[in-house]
């Protein structure tokens, strides 16, 4: 399955980043994360599940992830000096140079911290051979001192579909039914061929993600 066209994710700065240049239009500090893009077919299946969840959480207050910006986060970095981007690009390129493309499966669903007090609703991503975990470890090793906070103790591959700001008790039964149905649901598989470095801007209309660089995984 081919990866989706990343044009929806605003890729204009990527060519300059690949050349090791710092975009002169970037501010002194940029908010960054490292992630895997998703193919359109998988996004479409997730979108259907998200629409069902919208109907289940009708009384709750939720910030919904935009379908065109769905991704699998490998590491959130936080604020990084733009002047350090060439060094970050070099670290990631070096750390991922020997990493092969990874076959991934998107299936199941869950939430953080738990089903009674949900704050983040997500669908799961797995890779039985453990290579997703290896990819996560390689990214962590590359970006270590760029990140504002230490990496999580246990990595759970997931794609956020919504952040629940206020959970209404009246939604409990519908929420539980959605979780139970989605736990057995398959959203599709794909071969992850590249890792992306994103800039995230927090705007009044929601987050905007821009691809700053791409790091190809070996075929």
C-alpha cells in the first residue's frame, strides 16, 4: 500500500531542511515532534470510527484530530531553537540510516488514562516483531537532548482521534459501547517507508503541522 500524498500536511520547508539549511522564515523557537505518516486508506477507516465516536460523545467536549493530519507520534520534542535544526536533522538521518521500512497494523482502540476518566481517545498501531519499538528507540536515541521531557517508560503505538476536555456522564454507556466495538476493529496495514520531522503551530483554529524534513527508511 502506498503512502499518502503529504501535501495536506504543508511540506513547503522540507527541501530546505534536507539541504541542511535553516528556513529564514522560522521563528527562533519551533515546536517539534517526530512521527510516521499514514496512508489514505487507513485514514479513511479511522475517520469512520471517529465519526461514530463523535455521535457517542455528543454531550462531552472534545477536540477532534483532523483527518488530514492524522499521524503516529514517535517522539514529541517541544520547543527547539531553529538554529539547532541542522544538528537535529543530522542526528535523525544518522540514527535512522540503518533502519528498514516497517510493516504496521492499525487495529483496536483505547484511551488514556483509563476508560472511566478518558482524556485521549486513540486507535492502536502494532508490529508483532518489535520493529516499531526499535524505530521508537532509534528516534529517542537521536533526539535525546533536544526533547523537553524524557521519553515515556512504555511506548504504546497509537493514533490520537480526539482529546476529551470534559467527559459527560450521560455519554458513558455510548462511550463504552464504542470502545468495545472498536477494540476488535481493523483499520488497515501499511509499510512505513519514512519518518517525518514536524513543526506544530498552535493556532486559534487548531494545530497546524508542517513537515520540516523526511528521513527515508531502507526498502
